[in-house]
């Protein structure tokens, strides 16, 4: 097989087709300890970088350049559309904090309709700039757009900030279904337009992060979330791009998450062997434990080998971490992993030795 670009690898994997090597990208690969990001952070806040197209594109492309990944994930926060809905929030190191959480139908009715072009045009401009820059790379990476899933965004709005179990949101879904339904309708209408606009602007793939959905039982997920999630997934595919659907602690939801998506993201706790058996030909993404990244090269190499061996050479696999990488991860370690995955999946051998 002739050598593929990063974008060709990822898109082929999303279609379940063979690749010359397993494609790689990492959740939260932008930001953290990347030198290009740290230099910008001395001058700008996280929100300033995310909302300034030139800075956002610089970080997005710079991460793929440094790490050698097959995908460049857009530097954006899942809560940007929420701000556009008129919600006052603060981005803290622990996560977004909502000034006035959603409690009643009156609160839902206050959410403003979003004009994606007018309210979130800076995201599309950043995608265009990043796509242009990536197109000039010989081993062009795929530009990966993103959006929050409906349960995760609703839970942030109801809880008012990060939560261990999303109890208040889950309670609302059961006790006030009319409020819950109205809230998910508002969120989904915005995200449907948002993901379609990202694809039109140049995103090759979209990952939908419904990170908190794993706290729901399968039957509750199907009733309280899945109808809205599937509208978002359908919007990405209708716009012409494949979609990756990810929920942390979502092993029990795998079959539900697979409906309407191209790729199911696997968190660290899941068995890739079991997932491939259960999902059949549906491609999967994952699932190196990010805790290994700071535990020495031998531990990292064993983890990489375990993931690749679990996939057993089958088409339709994107290598990634099962959760976001720690913010203090050494970028050179990630670059070493990319080379290792490419070498081992292409040749069956570990060619890179022991990095310094």
C-alpha cells in the first residue's frame, strides 16, 4: 500500500477501510505543555486563544506539527455555543462554571436562539485558517472539529459546573421531563447548526464529546438523550463528514452510542477486544490509559502494544487515549508514541528503540 497522509489514514479508518498504518491523535493534544501553547498563554487567556481565529489556528496546527499526529483537533471548548446562547460562564481549571444555572422552564425560555455564522463565526474562521495551513503539509493531518453532546452540555447548565454524578441534571430529567425536553431541544438545535457549519468551513471529522453520558443507565440514555444525540450525529454525516461519538465510562452504552455514528470512542476502562466483537464492523477509537504517559517508556510501550494487539490488525481503528491527556504530559513522549504506533502497526516491529 502506498504511503497515506494523516487525513487519508483517519478518513479511511472512519470508513472501516485498510490503512498503511494505524492513525493517531490524542484527546487534549492542543494546549497543555506544548511550547507553542505555553508561549501564547503568557500573553492570552484560554478563552482569548479559543475565540481569536489566528491564535486558535496556530495552536491547532502547531500541536500536530510538534507531535506528528494524523489528526489536528481544533482548540475549542464545548461550551462556546452555550455562551452564544446568552449563558454567562467562567472557564476555570476545574471546568466551566455557570453564573445562573438552569432550574425552570423560565430559565430555558431565556436561552437565546443562536445564529452560528454571526455568533460563532470566529470558530469557522479558525477552521478555515487551520485547514489552509494543514493543506500545505506533505503528510497533511485531518482537521478534527468538535462539539459537546446534549447530555453533557445540559448537565453543565443544570448543575452549574463540574459534577461528580450529575445528580441534579438526572433528577430534572425524571422529575421535570417537559423542562428537560425543552432544554435538550434548544441545545440540539444549536449544535446541529454548529457541527454542520464546522464541516462546511473545512473540518474533516467531528468528534461529539458526550463525556458525562456514562452516568446514565442504558434505558435512561435511550429515552432521555439518544433522540437528541442522533440528530446531531445525523447532521454531521449529512454535511459530508464522519463523526466520532465518545462518552467516558460509556462501556454499557456502546451499542446505543454506535447508532448513527461512524466511530465509537472507547474510554480507558473498556476492553477493545470486547468492543470490536460487540460492534462488528463499526470502527472504534482508543484507548491507551493516559496515566501511562508519565510512568516511563517501558510502561508506555507495553500500553501501546496492548492496544494494538487487542485490535489485532483489523481495519477501522484510530489510536488515541481513552481520556484527555494530562496537561503536564511531555510532548516528546506523545511524539514517540505516534512514531511507535505507526511503525508497529505498519511493520509489526518496534523500530524506535528507547527514547531519551
